[in-house]
């Protein structure tokens, strides 16, 4: 799956929970614990919960298939901070790309207390056990939960585009679900900001409107840029 950044449309996802040991986490346990302890001193809100990461992946006949193992957030973020070295996993997650009635996309800027402070991307999150239904890792559920938690928008007020767009960059695979609104971008942004203002410690510090390449920002995550460049040009 590694190679040139690209986007691929798939009709559906077939993702399952297939627990197995992760050798990278076991081999680097002491370093991982020390680095995360330092990070928690700087950002006390960081929590070392359990997350899911993909260890098996294929794309065939319009289907993304994959298996996920479980690890701790400290190990996962240490792997990311190390440059995502080859370790038998992919950073695979779902994202909600909210599109306004006037054709813009709305992205969030992460708040200062979060791990990705200042970075700009679609509402999303690393999957965890709450996204497992039976043996399925349910990205439909995941993106709707993250959208509601981060922006306050009700997914029921949006219309999904069919299928998923995979924004792929090395070990990162973001499954983007485009969700269309009947509201204009400025109206949507104002609604999101009102929702954030009601929260004690919101995950997002701001909402960015992206209409085209001129709105691309240096702090935009690569997966968001890859998707938007394919969708909007630039």
C-alpha cells in the first residue's frame, strides 16, 4: 500500500477485529512509556486508552478489506512520532468530510490541549473498541460519532455520498465519507462555532472553510490535502 500519495474510491469497507500481538510495541515498551509520560506532563489531558490499528489490508473489486489489532495510545503515537516506520501496521481511520451547499468543505483546527494541536483536518479519530460491532470495525459509526463529538453537527441532517474515498499516503489510509449539507459554508461554520462555545474543553479551536487550493493551509494534514486536491484541484 505504500507509494505515491493517491486517492481511490471504494464501494464499501469490510473491516474486522483480528487481535494479535504487535511486536513494535513490545520491543519499544520502555521508550514508549517514558515518552508518553513526558507528553502527559506537557498536556495532562492526554489519556493512554486502547486503540485499533490495521495489520492486514487489501483493495479489490471496489472493497477495502482489513484486519485490526488493539494496542495502547502511547505505543501508537510513539510509532507516529518515530516517522511511522515499517512495523506491520497501517494508520487507518475514517473521516467525515462535511460539504456545504455551496461546494466548500469544513475542517477543524485541533485545540492546544490535544495531541495534534494546531493541525487542520476533517473530524475523525483513531478507531477504538467502541467502534466494534460483533467482529466488524464499523467506520460508519466511527465517523458519525467523531463528527457529533467534535462539531456538534447531527449526522442525520447530512446526506452521505455513496461509497468511500481513500486518501492514501504511505502507511496512512484515511477512509473519507463525504457528507453533504443543505446549508451554506458560512452558516455551517457559525453553527459549529456556537456548538464549540458551549463545551468546557472542545477538541477544536476553530473551523476552516476550504473552497479551493488558495485556502490550503501549511498545517493541513497530508491526508486532507490529498483528498481536497483530488476533489477541488490544486
